């Protein structure tokens, strides 16, 4: 359970819930498809967490600053062999949920390609791309564009303009969680040769990047007001204050294990923003 990192699962749920709310606002809500999208997204997130745990352990990059209870291999609670079995089981379950979405789909090959890309990049992120500054881009794509478009598509068909604004909002919002993680781990990442954007551009950049992405997420959400969702310019605004206060705490703590609390606060803020967007989309 700890290795699944339940606090981070909000990142998988927010894009699916907001896209489902948009489909419902258009009168095209489909319970079966929404439930399968939630299952696929959550299982893929858990699989990615397992993969990250395993390969970080195998690379020997779990330094003292980043070692937490969710690092199950490093703690010795789960053997690498058992973690591989866990990865296989969870990925199989995720693929089963994805295959169920193909029933009745008008363009099944598109969905197969998207699902395959999710599986491939779950491995590439930890083993390669996070080491060369590509992690944030992957979050924008696979926690923004892919789940929002995919969830809306299987329920409502071809996307409307709001889908792209919503995808941008979700991608930027969820990347704040990765930025906190990279900000906390900047010293151990640097010594391990992991070139995240925070390592490449400096801690000051990482701090401002965290703040501005949250603000940009609100702006993108508010842009859907131009397409008739007027409450999207109002309700998500209440996310900005807790996001700013969390940023202040992050700067005050600066480094060390204490920044683990900022991960929890950021996850809470993300869920708050997600629920505010859902409420705004469903408000007539």
C-alpha cells in the first residue's frame, strides 16, 4: 500500500473526473466508460510508482534525503523480484480495463495506441527520460492531454475546444507535484546524474516554476469560461491562496525530509482544484 503512494493517486483521478464532468455538462456522461477510465488511470499510476521504486533502487539513487516509507525496495520491505511481480499484475489489470474500453469504440486502434504509449512511457520515464529533463513534459502529456482527451473521447466523441484548455490546466496542476519532488531531491538527483529541470536550472527556478504552474493552471481553467462555463473563472480561483501558502512553506523549509509535508499539501491542493473544476463544470 505504501509503495503505491496513495497520496499521489489524486494525480490520476483529477484529469478523469474533470473530463467526465465536462462530458456530463454536454449531456454525454457514460458511467461504464468513466469507471473504466478511473480504473485504468489509477492502476497505471500505481504501476508507474512501482516501476519508479524498483529502478531507483536498482540504480542505487535512493539517498538519505529522499528515502521515505513509500520507497519499499530501499526499505527492504519488498524484494526486487516481488516488485517485478507486482508491476506485472498491476499492468495486466490496467490493460484489462483499457481493453474493456474498446467494446463499442468507433476508433479502437487510436485507443490501443494511446494505451500502449502509456505502458511504454511508464517505463521510459524512470529508466531514461526523467534523467534528461523530460519528466515535466511527460506529466503535461500523460496527466493532462492523454487522460482528459481520452476520457472525454470515450464518453462524448470528438473533443470540443474546452477539452484542450482543461487538458492544459490538469497537466500544469499535476506537474506541481513532480516539481516539489524534484525540488526536494535536487541534491541527490545531481549526485546521481539525474538532470531534472530543477537540477539543470537551479532551485530558484524550481521554486518559481512551482508557483507559476499553479497560476497558469487556473488561467487555463478560466479560459473555458469563453465557451460558456462561466463558473470555471470563479470557483477554481479559490485554489490560488492555498497554492501560494504552500509555495511559501516550501521556500521556508528549503530542503530535507521536511519537504515531504509539501508533497502532502500539494496533493491536497490539487484535489481541491480538481473538485472545484468539477463543481464549476456541473454548475449551470
